[in-house]
């Protein structure tokens, strides 16, 4: 068992992340804000740019990813597919507007400041995809997952994740080969949408059968093991189908939510999510480099100004998209739920930096906008929460 | 978030390990054997030497280690420290005899076959340390953790783990510097025993305080997060004090078992252990290379014969040590509980191979003996289980 990774130091980082997440989460909750904001702040403080106690290593990354996959599985378990379908058209409208508006705004702003078209394309793409993790967690804390608004945001965020991956494959294709591949984009779109539909359509009867087979055994932990294994397999399949693991885990949860053991699975998954999901939010917070955000340092200012502009464009684009929702819903709440950016935005930015499409300053500005939209969402959702929820 | 590790493929291996562990565990349980035997067999089948679906990678290793650390934490939660103290002398006698007898037997056998003294020392050391993971899991499945026999085995296995680390530091010192360092051995012994005592002595009041502080908050999952963070911190501290993380996690569990929230913590830790611990047993099984165990291949035979001899010496040494237990107990059950070897044995063997103290054939023989003792234990314990349990 001689390995390159230092397990003890990962256990230490894991423990610190949990403690920090809960201490900051409790403080923030006492101030009336969603706990996840505290978990993100814990990450900033524990992360490399402040205390340096929580490393951005392979080990912490794996724990964080397991956390977010299981979180989306849990959110799926709490989702009623019929309700989700009922808001389907509305969610599609919100998702589409929520990609087009920030993309256009960020593109025009970047071009207007004299940057190249490729640079502006990366910036636009980075600001177009909503991070479902943050929103799902806040909706869950506000007990708003089950409302019409919550379902619309969830539906739109899932569609948005799929669209984001399509845009990613297009932009990555342009960066790699220098040509825009419509075929490649269509292929990714078809694959990932097809997988999502298949996962739910096949997943529902499969989930029923799984629960029946598992009911016959006396081995400890069979139901939870089989359910989590199912979620992990669909998450892996989603990745293979050029979609994202979290989208697959969500679909697996939606499928198992139709079984009669739904609550037993939820109860068992709960503590696992309690332990692993905070590591994801701490990890996201730890990625914030506070040094480049210091306005007292003169050379940070141009990037911070661009970042401020991108934050406003990015915020308004998603927020206004919420007003494309139909029916008797609080549109501002839906818009706010679409605001946070996360992994996909960071992937775009990193890819842009690596291929030199993004100058260092623009890269920092995009990061600042991604983080600002993430940190502003929990209090905003709390403020705009509809009374019915 | 661009990382070297491929998260999707780790999720796939994780899912397969869970499914394999449960399917094989269920089959084996239907045959009246402890399910953990099935989980080990699942590892052999999924591992690199048969199907090659479960890799021995950094990612699966980390998940396995989290699993065994949380398993020992759970076992600690089920342990009554007063009962453990009542069997303390008896456990110390069993542990000491259980190190001396297999060490002497394996040393003499290896020397008798004409190998060097250093080679024989490595072989003896590799066969001297009990693997607490397997035994604890079987005791838990047999509901024998709480019996006098179970407590003696647990106590002896913990002492044994500490002694094993002392032997490891001595042997590693010899291998590195070519000299036997009595001072280094004493230092390791003092450190790791001191840490264990401190962890429990300080851990008990700390655990009470932790539960009290946590009771004041409304943040979701606070008790379980704080408890697991506590376990991970003590596990990390144990490693820093030259002991093993699993010993620290066990001590943390023992400390929290004294609090009034013991059952709430146990209930929440249960599903996490259900998901992560099987990966540990699958990992151990996956380390078995069935090719070198094939007696039809002529060149495997000398190593297999030596392995058979070492298995017998290793088995008898631990089994007879059980008869050093005091009081009205089933000594054969205690002896059987001490039989399985695991990580520490594998570390010795790998270290011996790396420093060329062990020729390839002897290395294979040691591995065969380590695995044979591991696989024979679950059915043996099941057979010898005292009626009182």
C-alpha cells in the first residue's frame, strides 16, 4: 500500500474543512444568511491565499467532487419529475435567455475595451453557465426546492449545465483547431441531452427493480450501497456521454425518487452529504486568491475594474433571464437563483489562460466575476424568497 | 479545477466496488459466512489480476483509507472503555504472545531454509501484526464486539498495532542505516502509546464539550460533521505521533462513546461506513495477484510452499496467543480473532522488497501468508463464536 499521496495530511485538510465550514456556517446562519455562504468564506480563509491550511490537491479535489456528486443525487431525490416537467418550457426559456444575455453582455463589454474576438468569446462563455451546486444547496436550506420557483431554477440550471457543456466543446474546438465545429457542438448537445433523457427514462424502472432486489437481502447497508452505486454509475455515464457527472447524479436521484424507498435512501444519504458536500464549498472558496482582489495594489486595479463590469453584466444577464419564466411565480427569485457561476466558468477561464486566449488580467477579472456572482447569491435568494415557500 | 486525477473513472471504480462488495457479500452471507469475506473476494475478482476493473490507484486508495478510518471510528463508538480496561491485562498478554510467537516461528522457518538473518527479520516482522480492520468488521457482523472475547481481541489488536509500528520503526531503521536503534524504537513506543492514552484521556472531556457546543446550533449536520472532524483530527494526530490513523480514529470513537449523543453519532456514521468501508475490503482483495498463486505454474511452487509454511506458522502463532487470555472466555475465539494480517504486513513486505532484503520469491510467500490469514479468519470466527455472544 505504498502510495504517492499522503493520506494523513488529506485527513487533516478534510477535518479542517469540516470544522471551518460548520463554524463559519453557524456564524453566518446566526446573521440570518444561508450557511453555505459561511462554508465558502471558510474556504477563502483556510485556502492557499490566506492561512494555507486547505490545499487545492488531488486528494481534497476528489473528496470535494464526491461531495458535489452526492449533493446533486440528494437534490434529485427531493425532486418530483412531474413537477419538473410542468415547469419544463418555462425553465428552457429561463436557461436560454440566461446563456444568451450574459454571453452577449460580456462579449460586447470585452470587445468594447479593445480585446480580440477570441478573448471576448472565452469571457462570454465563462460567464454563461450557472453553477447548480450553490443554488441547489441554498434552495434546500431555504426549503424552496419543492416550490414552483425552485423547480424552475433547478430545471433551468440542469438545461444550462448541458448548454454550457455544448458551448465548452465549441470553444475548446475553436481553441484547439482554430475552427468553429457546428458538427461537434451538435454531437455534444445530442449526446448529453440524449443521456439525460435516457437516464431518467431507463432509470425509473431500473430504480424500482433495484429497490425490489435489494429488499430481499439481509446484508447491512444494502439499500444505501446499491443506491449510491447507481448514482455513481449514472454520474460516470454522464461524463462518458460528454455531459457532467453532477447532471448524471441528479438524474439518478430523480429516478430513485419514484421508488417507495425514497425516504429511506434520503435519510441514509443525508449524513454522507453532510460530511462531503461542505468540502466542495470549502474547495470553491479556497480557489479564491484574495491577493489579486486587493484594490490597494495598483496593478490589480484594471483587472478589478473589468471584473466589476463583468460581474454586473453577468449578474444582470442571469437575473433578467428569470423574467422569462411563465406563470404565477416570483421571477426575481428565479433570476437570482441562476446568478452563481462555478466549475464550468472556472474551466473556461483556465482553458483560456492555458491557450493564451485570455491575458492574465482578463483571467483574473473573469475569476473575480465568477466568485462575486457565487458569493452574492445566498443572501440575495434569502432576501427574495417567496412567502409561499 | 483542472486536475491530474480522472474523477469519473474513480467514481466508476467506486460504484463497481460497492456493487461487487454487496453482491459477493450477499452470496457469502447466504452461505452462512461473514459478508466481509465476500467483499474481499469481490476485490480479488474486480482487481488488476482478474478483471482489471478496480485499479489500485491514488483515488481508490484514498477512498479505502477514509473507509477504514471511519470503520474504526464506528467500532470505537461501540466500545465501552471500562470494559476494555477490565480486559487490559489479558489483552496485553495476548498481544505480546501474538507478536513474539509468529515472529519467532517465521524467523526460524526462513533461517532454516537458508535465508539471511535480515531476510528472516523482515519475514518475521511482516507476520507479527494483526489487521484490526478485518477482525473488527467480523466481530461487528457477529454482534460479538461487546462480549468479553470481542473486547479482548479489540484491545489486543490495538496494542498489537502499536507494537507493530514499533517493530516497523526498528526494522526500517536497520534497513536504512544498517544499525539497530534501541533509542528509536523506545521513542516510537513512547510516542504512540502516549498519544493513545492522551487521546482517550483528553478526548473524553473534549467530546462532552463538543457535544454541548454543537447542541446550541441549528445548522444542518453539525453533530455528525463535528464528530467526524474530531475523528479525522485524532487520526491525523496519531499518524503525526508515529502511530496509525486507524488507532487514532478508534480512540476518538472510544472518547465520543462516553457522550450522551453516542447513538445519534452512531446512526449518522453508519451509512457513511456502509459506503466507504467496503471499498477498503475490496482494495485489500484487489491487492491479491492470483497469477503468482497459481500452483500449475512450476516457478510459483517454491514460493507457494514457503507461503504455506509461513501461513501455518503465522496462523498457529496468533491462534496460540489467544490461549494467553485470562478469565472465563473462549480462548480459541480470541486466538482466531488475532489471525488476520493486513496493511502493516504488506508495508513490511513492500519495504523488504524495495530494500532488496526480501528476494522476489520470499516476498510472494509473505504476501500469500498475509492474504491466507486474512481470508481464513471470517469463517473461522463464525465457527468458533461463543454461544454467549
